[in-house]
């Protein structure tokens, strides 16, 4: 087995590593904390400034288990312009990746009124955004040494690559839907030579609706469909219960997600993701647990995600 096959094997063992499935799944899979991580058009969609730190520790109990840490920021200017950005650091076995995104968004109000008013007809907004992305791959010395033993020299130990994303998002008081296009620039990763897997063009379609369950309480089901140019497909089904207590300046939302890989025998096929977030004043704290519903579940203690957030305003609703 040559060096590149060994690397791809490690990626497959770790259920969709960065070199095999692309950075978009690494970051966007944490969208249950904030939809900006899935769709750049949410940058500045709300007239508020948000900071959020997330850490995802995968497959606790396994050696060389992957982890991802990301810091995101977004805000709305005095006009209709929104800006956002994130930086992240990711380790996946013997490969490492650092990168980020810078976003500029434009928001078009489609009716008069303030966001989250009591009348659904007074809260419609259409948003567009473009993002520039960059990412840096690096490999451990173990991979380099193994390639020399196999006689298949790796071109580079490190590689820096740019790319671009585009997003559009529509939302009103209850309904929302959005489309994200990633890897718009056909970048070839040259680190491993001709057999290097490429980062495929991908799209994500999201749709959801919030049902009122009484004063300051709602039930929100949503769906995300993912597909890339290599015909890999995944569907996420999510439900979230949201409650606000205005007298205590407190909100909380709890939900569960189900992720299903639609490819036959492909990677991490079934994942159950219970999650919860509490907002106290301007602070938010969230937790999610990824339960792998496949054979790998017997070899680890699941995947844990933590989120810390701060908003320079009082966001009574779930921050899309």
C-alpha cells in the first residue's frame, strides 16, 4: 500500500477526515449552535454582534481521536451589510488543518416591521453572502516517514489553499430556508501528487418552520440536505424546543438531530445528536453529544461538543 492509500485509509477510519470529505463538513456539522456555520448569508442577519467559541472532541477514548476548535464572529452594520468570520484548528489522526472564513452579506427586508414581531407578515428578510476561505494542511512526521519506507515520496509536508463559498437565506417569523454552495474555486491539492483527493464542489439546502406552542414557546423542526460533486449525500433531520422567560432574561432550547449518510456503506452512516443551549442575559452555553449508531460506537465514548457564546444585545429567540 502506498502512502496516499494509507492516508486515505486513516481518513476513512476516522469517518470522513478533512482530506477525504473537505473542510465544509468539519465546520458546518456544528451548525446546531449557530446557522452561520452552515450558511454565510446569516452573517449579520440579526441586528446584533455575536462571538462564539466551539470545541468538538470526537470519539473520546480512542487514540489520535479527531478534534476541532473554532472561533466565530458576526455583526450587522448600520446599513444592510453584515460581516462575519471564523477561524478553526482541526486534527484528524496524522493530518492537521487550520483555516478560516471571511464573509460579507447583504440583507434585504421584504416588508416593514421589526424582526420577531408578533405578525408573521412584518418579518421577512432575504439575505445573500459571499465568503473567501483559506485552509492550510499539514502532515505529521509519521506520514512522511511511512511514505519514504514505501518509496512514495510526498510532494509537500504543508500546503496552503484558498477557496470561496456563496449563500442565500430567506426567513420570516416562522419559516426559513437557505442554500449554501462551497468550494466554488476548483483548487487541486498538490501535496500528494496526482492521486490526491480533491475538495469537491458541495451544496447544502436547509429548510425549517417554527410552530408556536404558547406564549414564548415554540417547536422547530428542520432538515438539511448535503451533496457534493462526487455524489456523496447526507440528510439531517432536526427538532428543537425553544422557550423564553422574559421576567428572568433567560432562554433555553433543547433538541435532537439525526444524521444519515445516503451512500451505500459510506463512512459514518448513522448519528444521533441530542443538544441543548441556555442563554442567561448576553451569555450562551451549549452542549451536544454525537452518538454513532454503527459498529464504531462499541470502541469509544462518543463525541462531545461544547459552546460558549456572548452577544452584545439580548437575543430572546434562538439565534439563526
